[in-house]
C-alpha cells in the first residue's frame, strides 16, 4: 500500500527504511548495554534511564576516552 503511494513520487523507500532500522538497532544496543551495567536503572514514572552522578561521571569519561583515543569501552 505504501509502495503504491510513494511510487507516484519516484521515491525509493528501501534505503531510508534500512538506514532507520540500522540507527534504531544501534540505539537499542546502547540502551541495552547501559541498562545491564551496574549503577544504571529504569524509572517507570518518567520512562527514562537513571543513574547516580558518580556513575555518570565515570561513564562519560570512558566514552570521551574512547572518542579521543579509540580505546575499547568498558562500562563496568
């Protein structure tokens, strides 16, 4: 049904769908890893990930180190 509507405009949906799927897969992986790391949790009321400031400080340093030096990440 969607192909019929979009085909009139000459838009190819497949690259956009694959790109979006790839992004969602990466985001899911990052959230899954974070929730399985000691110190992180889920707040049902606000529907978001929570952690203490100490945990976040350590986590952000590890990510920054990875981005600058290309070292492997260790979330524990």
